């Protein structure tokens, strides 16, 4: 991650002469991510840090990194491409974020609902979605029938699909029971993976919703709604 000295960042943002800005730093008027920093050569990462002068957020020259959590409705495509007559996740990006080059970090099937992270941070997206980093994804799957205990065990051991063995999943009943809903936790992102794992065992997925990606949960976010990732979530993600 590229780092620049705090003084240079402030100077590049055109906030005053170097002398004035060095004085402001020395006097404790500058914070980085909420901490007062008095060393003007302190290295900062402008793509990630929130720098404030006199309590006002400094717009750095590099484009700020944006992380939005969307609860994707069914029927919506996880793509940035313009799809005439088809709704994509980009349609849900609120106006203030539309000038940033956001894209979905990973895809959900058109009919899968739930958590999609929209960002312009390519590195974070890569780390979040690449199986090597083993970030968990939790899905709630409603099936056409009760999941047999033996089949849950097969999912937990891994099933052999056309493109290889699946990594062990964690499976448990979800909800009040009786409506064939199960929580399935995996950390791979192969296409249609949950539907294919279940189809392999003879089940049809009636509805599929992603409720968690690593430490980011959907919570009470309604369908079609968007929220910013909190700083705490970002820090815990450590990506
Ligand atoms: N697995 C699927 O089958 N579909 C998704 O959208 C996500 C995971």
C-alpha cells in the first residue's frame, strides 16, 4: 500500500503553505483516523485513511475508497455492464457515490438475494473473494424438502462436482424449523456453488440469500437498500 507523508498529503490538497500546514500538524489540529498526529512526516495511506484538519475531512487527491453493502433483490444482475432492460446492482448505488468506479466484489446469481459489497478497491475485492483468503460466506438456503442428516454430513465433508471437490461446508438448521431453511457456510466462490452442491444430492434450492461475507452481515438492511461499511467492519476485515 502506497504511503505518503502527512504534510505532503495536506499540501497536495492545497490547504495552505507547507509552513502553515507543518504548524497545524504540530499544534495537534490534524487527525488521521481519529488520532491526533503531530509528526508531519508520518506516513499515511490516502486511499484508506480519513484525514481531518480542524475536524474537517480533507479530500485527498487520490479517489477515496468506497465500500457499500447492498441487499440485492432477486432478479438483479451482479454486473457493472450496461444491460438494456435488465436491472443491475449499479442501479442501487445512491447518487453521491455514482461518480466512483464501483463494482461488485464477487457475484450472486440473478435469483440469489442478499449481501453484495460494492467497492472501488480492487485489492480489497480480490482479498475478499479469492478462496485463498478463506473469507466465509454464509447463505440461507430454502430447499424443496428437508435436508437429510446424512446429506448434511456429505456437505460438511465436501461433495465431488464436475469441477472438483467442494471444501467442507458448515450446515445447520435455520429459523424455526419446518420450512426447510438451512444456514450453509462456505469460503469458495465457484459459480452456482451452493445450488450445485445441493442439486448433486438431489435437492432443489427454492430461495437463496447471502447473509454474511466474512465479518460483514446484512443485519436489518432491507432489500434494495444500501449502507456504508462501518470503520469497525473495515478494520476487522483486515484486507
Ligand atoms: N452459490 C450459488 O449457487 N449461487 C449464488 O448466487 C451464490 C453461491
